[in-house]
């Protein structure tokens, strides 16, 4: 069973001038512990695709299976729990809470599962160590650089030991050197933890380092070498 399996996925959005077909019959499989980079022009539907496999949005038609389940059959509360336990997200903007420390931000996904324990805090600190910020746990986002904030966001995405990690232009707000190191960090974590990684990116250098690459064009995936 592949953790991500998409068959004939379509997504249309209603607009005042009729419906807009953004995804037009996408097929994709990502194997356990595998990785996939999705490139394509702005507005081509990359985020829409990522949101659907991340269970944040519903398909219009087609079959989407995440870890062997059809998540869209789950009731809202169950779906939120499924997402929280199995999928980690990294977005272009870090979305850290400014009033919390780096360590507290990393712990957030565990809060949904009940009371935060000492072991949660220890895990957050060890994740911060893994992303190279072991000595920054007490810093607030304003006291960190852009690259460091994104590292905290990566640590937060891994807090609940998800088996799927989804990243939407994770290097889009970073300078070249930071983009390079965040991209490599995601790939290193994917291979070390056997996490399945899907990454939307505009960064061709980053996409080239993935085992599988597709370009989203007119609602379809075109495989890239
Ligand atoms: P990308 O991430 O590749 O830049 P998106 O997936 O964000 O593209 O958007 C693809 C297209 O779908 C865009 O034209 C966008 O305007 C449209 N779109 C996205 N979300 C909605 C929505 N909720 N309602 C209507 N149109 C939308
Ligand atoms: Mg996008």
C-alpha cells in the first residue's frame, strides 16, 4: 500500500463565470518513504493538489487514498485527528506564533492530543537539535532569522512523528543559501525517518534532488527526468 495514492483526481472551483477546472485527472503514487517534487507555474494548482492530499480540501472527483484510507469519508473531528497524527505541514511562511518560544511552537501539534508532558518538551528540544537550533529553544520567532524560523517550522511539522510530510514552497521566502539548507534538511529528514515527502517548489535546484519530479501543466502531471 502506498501512503499516497491519487487516481483521476479532479478539482473544480465555482466562479461567477462558471466552474474553473484546476486539476484535470491527476494520477500519482508516492511509495513508503519516497519523495516527490511538484513544480509548475504560479496558479497551476500546486497548492490545491497539496491541500487535497493533506486532507485540507476535498477533491471534486477521483479517488484519493492517504495511508490506505479515504480520509474524506471521515467525520470532521476524526479527519482533524487523522491529519494531526499522520501529516506534517511546512508552508512558505513559517506560521509560528510570535508570543511563544521556539520550543513551545514545536510542541503545538502535540497539544491537540491532550496535555503537554515533559516527554513532549524533550522531543521538541531534540527536534530543535536535529534542525540545528538546539540552543535556540527559548528564543521567540522575532529573535530568529528567516532561515531559523523555517527550521523551527520543520521541527514542528515532525512533532507528532507523521509518516507524511508535505511542504508548500518551503524555501520560497528564503535567500539562496538558506533555501539550499532547508531543502537538504527536508530530504535528510525524509530519508532518516522514512517519512514520505511531497514538496511543491519553484526551486529547480531543489526539485532536481528529488527521486521523482512532476510538472503541473494544464491540470495534469507531466513526469520530469
Ligand atoms: P499554485 O499553488 O500552483 O500557485 P493554486 O493551487 O493556489 O496554484 O491555485 C490554482 C488556481 O485555482 C488559481 O487560479 C486560483 O486562483 C484558483 N483557486 C484556488 N483556490 C480557489 C478557491 N477556493 N476558489 C476559487 N479559485 C481558487
Ligand atoms: Mg501555491
